[in-house]
C-alpha cells in the first residue's frame, strides 16, 4: 500500500495529492528508520561513533516529526509544514555529512537516504509555497 494513496483517501483532500509532499512523506518514513538502524549499527562499532549516533538519532526524530505533521490534512498549517521541511532538509544534510566521514556500509546507505530525503523535503517545500 502507498502512503500517497492513503493521503488521497482523506476526505479533505478529495483525491488530490501534492505529489512532491507525498514523495517527501514517503522518504521521511524510510529515512527515520534508516537513521535509527545506522545509529544502532554505529553503537556496535569498535571506534568512537558517538557523534554519528547522535546525528542519526536527531535526524530520525526530526524526520518522524516532519512526517507526522506533513501527513495531517485536516485544517491548514502550511507555515509549520514548510518550516519543518526546511529544518528536516538541513538535519538530513548534516547527518549525511557525518555519515560520509565513515567507511561503514551502513553509514554510506544512511547518507544516501538522507541526501534523497533532503532533496524531497526541498521539493515539497517549494510545492507548498507555489
């Protein structure tokens, strides 16, 4: 099942889904989980990965909060959604930069997901402001 389909079924949406926002919600869900998994893997590494763990956990929390706010279609709160998308893009970029400092495969995958999520958040932000 698609999250975009679920959004389209909301009575206040009436079948119209902001595709860039739907894409962002989709990536936000995955990014949050990838960051949690990366943080757990980092904590099992023998080297000091505290900063990477912290960045991944912070990113997961921001992605989750942004996803939850962006999913809500009852009423309007575009300014909050836009601010959360902007914040999320910045934290995803920061998390990706931290993960890119490491050679672990889990960090590489997390960085890639964070970069994709940041781009989707920016596209969604632009689509709301249009």
